[in-house]
């Protein structure tokens, strides 16, 4: 058994450590994609806000935010609501 590999993963066998290491690499790649998508969402949201403000509207549409919250809640349950709140906060910019 490799102490260094199993120590980093918490696994008790080399086989389990290999599975965990591979899965963690996949998670890291997924996290990078998620971060990129959040950054893209922030940019699109900024375009919407700029257009809305330029037309005399408000920066934030509370009705739209409620739709987003409901969408995430329906798909992911209560943690989805918290995730949506974080996304909305990131995408609003400073109010």
C-alpha cells in the first residue's frame, strides 16, 4: 500500500486511492467548467443590466430573480435555492 497516495485520499487500498484520485481529477475539471460558466453568466447578466438601465429600467428584475430561484429549487431542492442566491449575487454586481 502506498502511504502517500492513500494518505492524500483517505483510502485504505491502492485501488480505492486510484479511483478517488481519478474522480477528484474529474471534479477539478468540472469545477473549472462551472467557474467558466459562472463567469460567462456574469458577463451576460451585465449586458442585460446595462440594456435595462439604458432604457430607463432598474438594474434588477425581482420577478426574473424569483423565476431563477424557483428553477434552481425545482431542480436541486433547498440547496439549489442557496446556489441560485449566490449566482444572483455574483451576477448583480454592486447594488
